C-alpha cells in the first residue's frame, strides 16, 4: 500500500462539475480498465457515479502508469488529477490522472467475482453484496434513497407527524394466513407486521394527520416479479378525510416524489435505461385519471373481446396482475381505480353510502403496466358496523377490542393508504423485477446473503 499524499481537494464524482479545470482527489475503486498502447483509460467509481480517467504514458511518472496498468478490477485507490469537460463522456467530464495511491490490490489469483460480462440472475443474486457496486445497481439505490426521502419529506412539510407502529403484532389487518408467526414468551403468538395501518389509525385520533414508515412482511408464497417477503411501506392516515380527499392526497404525493427524482437523478435514470419523458408526463399539469371499478371492468372486457387479454375478467372479482398491467398501460399517468366490490376488500373499509355493495377504496396503478403501487380507503367509523365486519371475517374479537375502542370514543371519518417503496422504485426506474429495488431482497426462495 502506498502512502496517501493529497495536495488537491477531496471531492466526489457527482461533484466534478464544481471543479472543472481544477486538480482534485478522488477516493474510489477501479471499475474498468482499457488500454491502447501508451494510453490507459481507467474507469473509476466512488458510490456517487463513474468517471473515465485518461493516462498517457508520457504525461505521468512511469510508476503511476505501471501501477494503473497492472491494477485489478475493484481494487481500491486514491486518484489525483485534473477535471476536464468532455461532451462525449457519459458524465460530461473526464480526469487527466496525475497520481494514484493503491489502498488494496485484489490478487490476480482471486479475481473479483463479477467481471464485465453477462452473468445469470442466480449468480448475481448469490453475489448481491458485490452486484450492488455495478453502475446500474448503484444508480437504482441512489434513486431509491431519494424516493424514500421525498416520501417522508412530503408528509413532514404538510403537517403530518411520523408515528412508528410495532413490528411485532398480536393480530393482522386482514387475517393471519400471509403472516410470519413466532412464539412470544410462553404460549402467546406474535406476527411480523404486514401493515402499520391499524396502529396509526389510533395515533391519527390523537394527532390528526400521521404517517408511518418502516419494514413490513408478507408470507405470501408468490414468485411473481412484483412480490417480496420483506419490503418498506409508507402509510399516511388522516382524520376527517373522505375518499375523494384521499385520492387528491395520493396524487399530490406521487407527483412530489417523481418531481424530486427528476430534479436530481436524470443521469442515474439514463444509466438505468429509463425514458425520463415518461416521468415528465406524470408531473405535467393535469389530474390523474380516475375510474370506477365498473368502468375498469368494462375496459377489461373490451380488451378481452379484442384479443388483448387471454381471459375475460369476472365481475365481482379483484383484479389480477394481468388486469392491472393492462389498465395501467393505457395511461401516461398513474390511474386511480376506486369503489371495488366490498366483498373482495378488507373488513375495515367504509361502504359507499350510495351502494353498500361497494367499498370506498382506491388502488393507484402506475403507468407503463406496473400495476398497483398504492392501496387505500376510507375506514369504517361506526362501532357496530366494524364489529359485525370483524365477526363476518371470522377474526378474533378479543384481539381487535382496542381497535373497536377507536370507534367507541370520539369516532370520526378518516382515511389512509399504503405505498410500497419497492414497487414505486420499480416503476420510476423501469425495472423488470422488484428484486433490484432493495439492497438485499427477501423472496420465497432467497434469504442469502
């Protein structure tokens, strides 16, 4: 290891534009290395992006040239050089390298497992801890971080209080068939939460406007590209809000998130391969389209009759992934489908006063065929109705007594929704599979690394 001598200011690849024409220092890793005779083209990465270096043999000490020429991929190093604008470069800049100091050189006999060539998904998932270093995966994680920050930011600046529900719960929102069960001291059972909703309904009655943000778990044995067993959910809950107000909230919330991503991650979206014009359409001034369940059902029947869907949707059934994919693919903006049949929805959803067979609920389907990213409803606020719903769903009354208390002491109309961060990331980044949306995905068949 060479001693690090640094005379130029330390910066990051993302900040190179602030140092055009200046000498800088980067702490980074060697992502790639090409050579052309007496000219080296190393590519460096530092977590904020990648940049190409230029190293003419005649312009640097021989030791610097030979050190770089023999360096192995993913070796760590400190680079000193001068920033030069170049419109041909992906980042818009290149570095004329002056000096390098190697932190760790990976031995040639044990090369970095992920080389710059095609690799199978199973191999990449087995090496997820290393796959994260590639430009595309790093870009996805940077976008994810901004989505999470923007999601919390929206509620923070609009007067919501973050209240954290428990991860261990004695009951479920919609039954326990899809929950991870564990022993909890003696004969008691506990479950990993599938939603914080019931608990933030309680904090909403104390604070008015609240949200929760944390990990949730589903033991659903699904292998689809949209499902994870562990994922992150943000859930607002608001007193004195009806379904129309909830749909307005979801629209403003999603528009804010997409706007923040476009402000800061156009370069990352280009690396990922996402067409930003499709995101620009989302934030363009106009309302999100809204369809009733009946209107969406008619759309699906028409698609089937025209041979665009293999099976006809059955009225009264919930929408499956192919149905959601088709509906959402017909719009440039997220589409809101509301007032589903109450029979296929959760026990806590308020019935429509104009048609008690329908629930005052909404699913927000992302455009480009990405399906549901938000699900929400106006909640039942009447004690006797909620009690009868719990009985109809054969849920343990004792476990929900505290939830019924919310309707016994000062009940008011209230509404809320949940948005899974990973599905939002998949849509905004244009990803084929949700496994790329989280650093270490947990699926039906994977819990390593």
